[in-house]
C-alpha cells in the first residue's frame, strides 16, 4: 500500500529533475548550440584551403571554435561573444591570444560581424578585416 505514494513521489521528482533547464544562465535564443561552418568566402570568392570541418558553439557568453580533421584530431579555442540584435551585430573576441591557435581564414582576436541572414537553421556572418577583405561565414545549425 505504501509503494504507490512512494512511486508517485519518485516519478514527480524524476519529472522535475529531467525537465529542468539544461542551459546555464537561461535561454540565449537561437544561438545556443553547435553551428557547422558550411562555407567561407573572401571577397565573394570561395575559400577552399580549410582542412577539416569547423564548428562554432555558443553558450551563455562563451564561444568555442573547433576544427575537426579526420576521425581523431580536434583543435579548439575559446573566447567570448556578444550580440547586438537590434543592429544585427555580433562580436566574437579571443581575450588570450596565446591560447588562440586555430587557423581559420579571416578569424582574428577581435571580430565584429554583421548578421546578414539569420534563421533558426542557417546564419551568415560577415566581417571586413584590417586589409579590407570581406569574409562571409555561412553556418548551419546542428541537431
């Protein structure tokens, strides 16, 4: 007889725990998660010298860029990001240049992007570097 209230209590506790927030510091909207860098262009010309796959990841204010080559090689770097959604801008900064070591065309210690296209599945980030080259990063949300 005592098993039924105990089972109900355990079920309610598990439902509460499993249904709780999985995103630290709340929901950050569409940016949360992993985005695959589908393509990069420099002055509207495809950049084909990238080795492996690149991924951008956003959580809270932490940004991670990673490069995956082959089946066993992962290189990653961490920074911070901030969005000015009202103006369609995003800033990605790598505060410790000694830690930043991913070679990705156009990505620098400080990056001011314009979000030129954004949906829940596809995003295009555009920036112009100090040499005047305009880079466009086309991202696709990973499941």
